[in-house]
C-alpha cells in the first residue's frame, strides 16, 4: 500500500522545515534540546486522551537506591471495584533518550479506558545520563514493584501485561525474557509496538526507509551512541532481543508494526522467532504507516485502530487468566 496520504502530507511538512533549517533533525540536537522538541511535538501530533477515574503518581524504588516516577491510570469503570485490578505495565518510546510520562499520556489514557485496565506508565531513566542497562533494570524493578507492592494500589499481580512502543517495546521484550529466567510470575501478555529487536540495521526495510519516514538512520545511531556504553552492548539480548538464544515459554505477544518503518523487517523476524519457539504470537503490519504512528492521533486514523486492537488483545488475556484462576481455586 502507498503511504497514508495524511501521513505523507505531514512528512512533507517535516521535510520542508528540515530543509529550510527552521527545524533541525533530532540527531542534530543535544539530548536536552531533543527532549524539549519531542515534548512540544506531542500536542501537535496527538489529541488529548479521555478522562479516567483517577490518575496518580507512584514512586518506585530501584536497585541502586534511587526512585523513579510512574503514572497510574485507573478508568472510571473500575474505580468501585474491590477485587484486584488488571494492569498494563507500559514503557514509553523515545530511543532511550527522549520521551516522558506526558508524551505518552494520551496513549495510556486511551488504553486504560478502552480495555479497561489500570495502566502504569513508567518514567525509566534516560540516556546519556543513564546508559544501558539502567533502563532495563528500571523496567525490571517496576515489574517487581507490582509483584511485591502493587496490591497496595489494588493491582492484581496475577494479571500483569507488559508493553511499550519503540524503545519501550524493546524494554518490554527484555523484561518478559528476564521474568522467565528469574522464575518470577510471568506476564499474561506482551504488547510490542514497532520495537527495535536487532542491532545491525542491515535489513531491506532499513535500506528502503532510512530517510524521510520519521525515524531515520542518523537518528537511530544518535540514540544508540547516547544509550550504549560500548560496542559489546550491541550483542546483548536486553538491547537486541533477536540475539536471545531461547525465546520459549514466554507470554503471548502482539507485535504491531508499521509498513514504512525501518524496523519492520526485524519486527517480523522477532515475531517469527517467537512463533518458532512455540510462543502464541500475532504480528500485524499496519499499511501505509511509519514508525511512531500510535502517537499520531491527530494525523492518522490508524493510531486509533491500533489502540483498539491492543485493548481487545489485553481484555482477552486478562479474561482468560481470570478463568484459569477460577478453575484452579
């Protein structure tokens, strides 16, 4: 399919600004500048999310003694529930260098309202101030916090799904594998929006979509240079899950990919590797879309479609877990 016409018009505008010098590309900015630009773009790209019953900030302790923030959304329809509530542990995108609780507020509100479930959006620490594997460890510590302390917020440790977009999707893949290896209770599902799963950027989609499709090759390298400590980190499965030797016994996965994304081929490859390992996996490529399309609610209708698809997948996963638990009791 050809590029979505509304998205094509938006990309032409982006190119015009970049060509005129009025809007530098991300890799031409410092991390601090890039964060300001990313946050400012959110109001243009995405519409405000729906009202939820409550939203509160949680402080989650980490293994190094610091605490990170997370935003807990509870939809109005679950506010009166006395039983523990299902939760989606979500990690925002931004190449490990940009992104925040605010940049993904609309997406998280919408997922909470549509599913419905609680959504815990985690402000893991960003590079270059905190390089790999700090974000990975923050993700694991957030999961452990729900397992050990989430009941204080009425969260059900038996109904945790994990998910994220782009870099956040990669964090979710690594967390799913780590939970299995550590013999923690496993998540009921993993929701992976166009994750980075490889380290080499040598696929056909990287060649075809390396420039002009929102996520560009120089930007990827800029992010990796800020995030990784050295070249050895590129072979670590926590950064590149396609390098993992064993993907068996993992949570069912939904990979939402974009047709015009340099990461689409490696996303398909990861989905195929999950299937080969016996993991229930759905791979859906959204036609005419680019990287980050789930945040482009003001630009493309597919942003709303993928949110609905995620909500259906999660609702099914939570319901089946409830049924298994009733059968076991």
